[in-house]
């Protein structure tokens, strides 16, 4: 199976504006931002979508959620950001590699959509 766009970014095969990385994940600026701050936080492990994560991924998923606020804070938004995870094409997932959208810098409405 060929690598996803996000795997290629993690492996530095294609360029991205990386704002954070560690042994488990990479975060980079979205190329089509939907807010002044729009960062994709992706695990290095290729998981197609949240519903395909396994119990063995629990620590990784927790790491993503604990890392996202640190990234938001580093971007100047320690207390005002939104996280979004799309699960499937019908709700807007276009790259089938699990990713957390970190959005900040403008007001958001509820419900989203």
C-alpha cells in the first residue's frame, strides 16, 4: 500500500511547515487553513481513522490529546482553541491517516458544520 500524504510529511519526503514533532507525532500548518491557526497533528503510526484505532493505540491517542494544548499554547492560544477529528469521507475526512485539527484565532459557532 502506498504512503499517505501525512506519512510522506512525517518521513520528510514532502515539505511542510512543521511546528512540533516528537517520537510519536508530527504537527504542521494546514495548507488550506480554516482559521488563523490551523495545524494538523498526526501520529507517526498510520491509522486510517479514529474508528480503526485499536485498544493498543490508547496511549498514542492520549498523547495526541495531551500534545494538542501544548501546540495551541505555543501558537499563542493556551485557553482558546478547538480540536476536530473527522472520521470518514461523509464528514469531511480527505486524508485517510488519523489527524487532529487544532484551530484557533477566530470565533467558532456551535454546533459546527
